[in-house]
């Protein structure tokens, strides 16, 4: 049994659900010869706490719920320095047992400070798991190269479609297959709104419903303006197509109340209006786009209702491979973190080199440092 020590950077709903999921899945982790201990938690509003012998994470969740601080102010030490301090305080990093779990909020302009958190974790000898799209959408190749140099894992299954295995699927189960492109519906809020408007529900009412459920942010512009989908498109293209994109490189058209009538008219004509994300290699370059598209009713993406998402991968050997997500929520995102944790556990516990190496190791010669970092 190997005990992995976790440093949680960000302690919102996803990270808290991850903590409770770890307890619920204790037996499943034990079968993988994995035990876990939280040794550090850094939050934006409630301070930071660390303990070499482990923290009572459940007690910290209760303190945050009551609006109490969990430790010293984050203003005293940035999260990147906090990660370095925790790593230096014990032997877990040297023994490949330290994991930074990064779940801070997406910054659509630069991907910061999440990129710095990932870099600090790798530089401190930790593996890094993130559910934040920013690092993969803005700096995937630089961070993958850093992970390869450090001989650590940089995993991010929760960055797109929650816990549905997209990156894992390609990395672990599609050897010798080349991804030529993809298209999909990857934003739950916009798909819910478009489905609701087909039935005559006003845009603002459908959006409010998503906000009340905690799916859309109070400032929903990231969703409805297409930025969230653009970040996911960049992340997918960077990893699956070896692109060098940021969300700003993705052609982007969002949705608005003006699409209510076209959505109803399309539905009446046996078609569906969907916000489609797509990328492909064309004439030696990668093109990427997020925009509303009117799809025939027999298109797999047209059949997605409410919060459902799907990705269709275009491959050279297998044709189209589709993955559909019928439900999404905190548990699914937390499961993505758990899945990445188990991947690291298998790598550390198993024979070196036989468990599947990180994407960075296979693409090392192609990874070019990002000089903007």
C-alpha cells in the first residue's frame, strides 16, 4: 500500500466533493494499493493550512461551510510558494508520492494563476492533477515538457466533460490511432438553454434555472458567449491534434435570446440548433471553431437534450468514435480527479514504464517551450 499525500489548491465545491469521494471509495483505492492523506489546503478566501501528518479534511469542509478561516491568510504566501513549502516539509515529493490537486477557477484571459500552480507542483517534485481548463488550453506543451523533465504526471481528465474519459481514452486505449479532428457539444449550460428555447422557454428564464442549479456562473458570459467551449476546444486540440492554440485562437460565436425563434423553427423542421465545438487539420494547419449550427435530426449531436454533452473523434483507422455524457455534476468532475489519482497510483506502484507513460513523454521531441510563461 502506497500513501499519497495531497495538496489541494482551491477548496470549492469540486475539491470538497473530491475529498468526500476519497472516503467513499476507500475500499476501491485499497484494491489499487492506494491510500491518501491531505497534507495541505490552499484557498482564495479562507486561508491555507498544512500538516506533515495530515489534515482533517472533513473538518475543514465544515469550517469553510461556516465561513470560517482554515489557516493563515493566502496573502502571506502565494499558492505556488505554499506548494513548495509543503513539498519541502516531507519526503513524499522525493518518493513520487506527492500530488497537487488544482481546482481553481478558470481565468479565460491567461489561464493564471493555475498555470503557475501546475509549474510549482512539478518543480517541487509533485505530480499534478487539475480540473482547470486553463493550463491545458494556454500552456499544454510547456507544462507537458516540464512534467516529462521532472518524471512526474500532469493529468487533466476533468478539464473537459467532467469524468467522461476523453484524454484517457486516446492516451490509454487508442495506440497507433491518429486523431484527425473532432466535433462536439461541450457546454452544458448552452445546450440546456437551446433545448429550453426550442420549447418556447425564454432565454433569461432558462439561464436563471442553470444558475440556480449551480451549473452556470452568476456571470454566465463564459458560457453563453462561448468562452468555456472555446477553452475546451483549445485544450482538446492541443492534446489530441498537437495544436498550439489558446481560447483566443478559436473562432467563437455564442448564443443569445435572438436564437429562440430559429431554435423553434429548426425543431419544427426536424432539425436541432446546437452550439458545436470543432477542430480539424486543414492544409497543414489546425482550424478551430465554436458556433451555433443547425443539425439534421439524425445527427448524434442533435439528439443531445438538456445538459447532455458529446464528443465525436474523427480518426484515421477507426472512423468516428463518439462518447456521450448523459449527466454531469460535482460527482462526475470529482470522479475525474479520482481517476487521475488512480492513474498515478498505478504508475508509481507498478513496474516503471509498463503502466503507460504521460503524453508528454511520447511527444517530448515535439514539445516546444512556451516562452510566454
